[in-house]
């Protein structure tokens, strides 16, 4: 297994609908748009949309 860490602002998911939908699906929420995922994420974790968060992506090899 390998992993990749990346800091990224969630606001990108809100501003780019195609990217947002793809990322929401990767996070396990295929029924949500990027904007809906971001809204749920800020409510749950109390973060500011423009603040970079750490995303960890795993690849099984």
C-alpha cells in the first residue's frame, strides 16, 4: 500500500462542480455534489472553506 498526502482548500470542490462531484465520490459520498459535501464537512469539523486541509489518498498495490 502506498499513500499520498496533499493540502488543499475545500473551496475548490465548491468552485469547480465537476471536480467537486469526483472528489465527493472518492470520499464515499457519490450522492452529493461538491458543494453539498463541503457544506457537510464544515458543519461537522467547523473549518473555514478556504483553509487547506490534509487529504490522504491510499492506493493498494
